[in-house]
DNA sequence: CTGTAATCCTGCGAGC
DNA sequence: TGCTCGCAGGATTACA
């Protein structure tokens, strides 16, 4: 569920709530996450102070004063929040880290597509992510983006969502970026002109920036580090609005399936 | 090699 | 009102 803007919003919130705090314990549920929690990690965490919060693509990193890191992925329904003392744990809470200020850091995930993993040092997680992620959208050189499009017949929607091509984009923002760039998401990458490729990358950055400014998008599960929803869902132009009028030309928004994902676009504005 | 489907899991809304 | 079905922000694997 959460894409780059949501994970970035969580990172920013946790920076205020978590940096400087110490983890004073670990509690976990019995249910397995995508990556199984290992008990031998626990002694490495307890007593450690949080030094920094980082984001890379849709991954979140909690840096500890030992040099170790917790790496978190929210999957589709993950929530990573700091909760005030005395608030009862909601269902599907899989990890609880009591803090030195009586608050709790909690990981909650109904569908359990998310994960929380411990890395003993920075180079290890950097290598893990480097093998899976392309550049951040703002670090993507225009030439590299053009080249990535040119070498494949895959639809641009699939390219946008491929984490190895560009990191952090998921189903919502791929659709919104295509709309903003007036590009049909079904078009093959190698059919895009360089100008169009540039426009798509610029539009992607603009959409992501606006979404971050709105605190991300909450459809049903997403909340920030304080447990509050985002507001960008009110600004969707096409995502989740099949049959509704295009905000630009009033034409009915279409819904098709691309690379297995529900895709929304305006048949008149997007060519 | 390239690209698309199936899979993991729970919850919810649409439709009957 | 109650039930079933299909679908949901993701990443990985297994197959065509």
C-alpha cells in the first residue's frame, strides 16, 4: 500500500518522535511476517538509542547508536507508529518496542506482506537494497530514464512500478504520474519520444512531491508515524475513480489491467 | 531472455 | 440482514 510519499511521511514523523529515544524491550506476536523475526536480534536492539531515520524507495531504516539498523517495509497494510502510554494494542500488532519515555514503537500489519529485519551495519543493508532498487526518482538522470524506456516493450506503467528501474513508485502514483504527463500507461516504453520520457519523469517527481506535502494517501490502512491518515487521496485525478469525469476534459475515466494491476487513465487526455 | 500470472494474507465493499 | 465474490497501496517466484 504505502508508496514513496507514505514511507517518506512516516520517516519524517518518526524522526521527531524516535530520534534520541532508546528501545528498552521487544515484544512480538507469533504470526510470521514476510521476513521472519529472529530472536537473536533482540539483544542487539534492547538498550540501543535511535540515531537516525532514513528512507530508500519504499524501505524505512532506523539507525541505532550501535551501528545496527532496523529495516522496515510496510507491504500493503503496514503501520509503523509511536504510541502514547496506556493505549491498548490493536489487533494485528506484530512487534512492539517499548521506549525510554514510556511510549511504544509498534509495527502493525493485517495482511502481513510487510517485514522488519535487523542489519548489523550499514553496508549490509545498502547491498541488499542496491540489488533490488534503481535510483530515487529525483536522482534518476534523464538519459538513464530514456535508456530504460527505450530498451523494452513493456508498458510505461509497468516500468514506473518496477523498483529496479526507479525506486518507490507503486500503483497509485504510477497512474497519477501518467495522467499528469498526459501519457497512456499502456504505451510500450520504446515507443515514447525523448520529450515524452522527460515529461513523464518530471510529472512523476511533481506528483510525488505534492503527495508528500499532503502527508501521503490514505485509502484505508495507511497512517503516518503518529497514527494519522494522509490527505492526498482527495487529490487523485484518476486513481480509484473509474467512470468518473476526467478533471481535465470530463471524459469518463477508464479502468484496465496492466501487468496485473488495476490502472486508471483518461482515454482523451492521455495519448 | 522477457513479460505476465500466481502467491503470500486479511478485510471490506459491492452485489445478490 | 447475511452471504459470497472479487479486489486492495507490494515483492517474489514460478511459468509461458
